[in-house]
C-alpha cells in the first residue's frame, strides 16, 4: 500500500516517536526462540509489539495514507468476520476476534516503524539482521543434533509433533531472511548476507518441509528480479497473487487425479484436497460456507491406498480457502486488495526496501498457496513482522 508521508525531524524527535522502533526491534529479537519452537507465539508477540509501538495519535493520518489497498484489506476482514453469521463452525466467533485483533495490532506494529524516525528504523534493521542470523544458527543446531531445544521443552510428545516445530521456524526464516540481509550496510553486508543465506538455505532443506525449499527459492528469484526491475516486479507479483486467488477453483478443477502422478505422498494429499475443494466451492459459490467452516469438511478419501480425511484444518491453499469460506465476494475482495496493494507498494518503495518486499512476499505466498491456512494467527503475525522489517528499509526523508 502507498506509504504515508515521512515525519518531519521535529515529529521524529517528539516524545514516543521511537517507541515503534523499540517495540518492533524487541519483536524481531524474540522471534528466533519463538520460531524454533513452532512459531505459535508469534501472534501474541506481534500483538504486544503492535499495542506498545502503535502511533495512536497519528493513526487516522496513517489509515488515510493507506488509501485503496488498506480500504480493500479492511473490507476483506469485515466480510470474513461477517461470514461467521452463516458459518456452522463452533470456533467461528473466536476466529473472527483473532483475525480482527491480529490485523489491527499488526497495522499498529507497521505504523510504529513507519513513524519511528531514522534512529528507530536503524534499531529495527539491526534487530532484523541479528534475528535472522540467530534463527538460522538455532535451526542449524536443531537439524544437526536431533532437535535439542524442542526436545528440552517437550521431552515426551509424539515425534511428529516435535518435528513440525523447527520446520515452521524454517518457514519464518525463509520469509524474514530477505529484509534481514538488506538491513546491513557497508563492509558487513556481504559476509552477513552470505552467512544468513547459507544458514537459511540449510535450514529450509531440513525437517521434511518441502514448501520451505520452494519458498526460499521463490524469495531468491524475486529478489534478483526486483533488484533489476523493482516497480515492475512488485506490480506483477500483486497481479499474479490476485489471479491465483480469483482463479483458484478453475485451476484446481483441472488438476489430474493424484494417483496418476509420481509425487511424494504429501503432495498427493494436496492435489486431492485442491480437487475436492474446487468441487465444494460450487455448493456455496457466492458467500461461501462461512468463517472456519472448512474445519467441518472431513469426508474420508482413499489416496494411494491410504485413507485420508479431506481437510483437517484448511485446504493448504489460500485461494481455495477463501473461496470455500467467503465465496466469490471474499475472493474478489482479496484479489482486489492484492492487485492494488502490489501497485501501491511498487509506487511507495524503491531500492533495498522494494527488493526485500518482493522477496519476502514471494516466500510468504509460497506457503500461503501451498501449505498454510489463511487464518493461522502466527502466519498473519509473520506477515506484519515482515512488513515492519521492510518499512525499516524505507528511506527516512527528514526535513
């Protein structure tokens, strides 16, 4: 979305002007231990940082500066919350409250960084770089030494429950490593960038999370494109993500049966989920089944000789998830927010900020369209931590 006008030097020195920088830096500093443990605490962490660092006195100005993309995001969130009225899910009101709270506090976190001034943003950039290095180091230790941190915290759980935690940590690192390596300047940039990328690449190939590999590679490709063509890349990404959402039932319905494909079982599951999800969108095409209703869709299905229950929590694709629960109205709002958001960000950002935004957005989208659910609180929080890290790279124009 278009960024607000930068504060004057007097405003940047006003009491509390750097509060957003301190809050965001603390959130980034605490991200490594939280991410290694699975990332679920990212939501309360980002919420606390947003509440502590939000520029309350400037909130109206920042909201106006957000323009059409922010308005569309707000309408999408309101539509999702309204869909709780026709949802049969017992968790619908809890999901609505968490969504509203996560977005509101996330915007507070982002706004605090935008108005933090040069010193505040420098602090955020330092925390982003240090946090990525620390998270990469912790995940490397987890990979090489049989997950000592997770087993120390959870000595007796089922093995797969423990194993999924550092995999989620790798997902967060695949997103946040790009603004982190661009946050360092001078002679330290190259060694820090090489170290962070090496650690992230190693972590993303471990813990049996194939989407982490896709996310890391997608982020790297987007970084290279945005470094050369920043505005075109960001605009194209917004349009591409919008099309993935808007056309989700169409492309999913054209997929072949999973049994005909020589793929790992986890990808066969996804393909059958996507095919079944596309068929179910026709049952409530306009308004959807309502918020969190996907949790109730658990028809048994045989995949490769193994009985699989259609959806455990979500269809592992943001576009299909939105269509199933919010219908064509929700999909149209989401697509419009992505399209105009990409255009707005392309106009607002340049240089390192544009490169980091494109790379982080691509890594985030890889998980959103291949792995995670739209309403997962820790992943929404990761999106706003990414946005805050990118905002810290935006040039401060103090007069």
